[in-house]
C-alpha cells in the first residue's frame, strides 16, 4: 500500500520515525500526533538504533541490540537520545544509548556493529513455504468476528504494517474463552516503503520485532492484555541480526513463549524472509502481572 504525505510525495517509513540530530551524539524523537498514549516500545528502540548507527562507520551493520525499558513513554512528548561511543575496534563498534523524556530515563540500549565478514553458516529455523500473497488479509480472516477485526485493524494502523496470519493468533482463542499453546506466526510488512540502506531496514526490523511477541505467553491461560486485572510491560528486549531483511516486503515472524511465572514471561521469535532464510532472532522478557 502506497502512502502519500501532505505534499503528495510518497511517504516512507522513516519520515515519522527518524530522530532529529541535535549534536554529535545527541538526537531527538518528536512527539506523535493524536491523543496521549503509551509509546510503542519498538518505536523507541528503532529510534535509538538509528541514532547509534549514525555514529558508526558505514561498513559495520548492526549485529545485536539489547534494550531495557525502564519507564513507559508518552506519545505527546519528545524523547532525547544520547549515544555513548564505547569502543571502535578493528572489527566491532559498540554503542550505548540512553533515552530521556521529561527529565526521566525511560530506556537504555547496548548495540554492537560488526564489519562484514564471511564464515561457517547453518540454521535450524524453517518455515512451511506458505505464500503470504495467498493468505487472506485481516478483513477476510476475521470476517464475522467484529471484535477481532477491530483489533487487527487498530493494530495495523497503529504500527503501520500489514499482517497476515497462517493460523489464528493466540488472542483470538482467548477472546473465545479458549486456551492454546504459546505459539503463533505472523507475516508482516510495512505499509509504506523503507529506504534501501541497511540501517533503515534494520531499524524497521527492530521496530516490528516488538509486535505481539509478549502476547504469545497468554495462550495457555486464555487471557488477553485488555482483560481486567492484567498489568503488562516489556522489561528487556534483544535482537540478533543475522542477515539483511527487507521489512517492506513480506517476512514471517514465528513467536513462542518458553516460560512464564513470578509475574514475568520469557518469549522468543525468529524472523525469516520469503526464501526461508533466518534473518533475526529475538528474545524478550516482559512483566505479566495479575492483579
């Protein structure tokens, strides 16, 4: 789907995401339009990665990002990012990022960038060869289920990405009063184009890596995050980048939760392109507290 800005120009994914440069190591993410709400975690992480990546030599793409969410962000206020240039070695560059909003530290990141090299290669992850173009869109998937359709449309519009489900997500089972194993898969692509440059695509990957992942942990319990008596938040979120991935083309995001307890849940994900190549691995621990 092509999105146009106010001037009629094709809008890109980075137009509303890329932070403004304030100084050599200082950046600012602008407030978002609309009513106040909690800032989507993937947005903060992607902005931090763009800030950090702009301080690194161009021949060193990101290979890992470890993030900690300390406080919820507010969409009506800008976020300031400070990049720490920890080290530039012969092969690796390390950066730290702190995000501050209204005088409060809300987020930190440690990111590593690696000079391109070749080496021994294998992967275990696979997908079943499903063609996303042959899967129904959310309007068809949730036809006759108004609540699920409204949820899917709101999610699509909020994150700026199309979604297609090879199987129904765990949320739908919970809304039916059913439990299901803690696994789900989603085909994703941004609704607006993303620049070809690797830093932009990597930021898009990090942005979308937060989509629905924590909700996987609710499958065995037949609950949703909109139920009364549930408090949730991302605590830590890590991504390992294995190969370039175009996020404005369909890719598969397989998600699972390996454990939950003590008011926390541990989830993991794998992102594969259309050919089945594993492009990223994700791990997330979140707060899942019953009140």
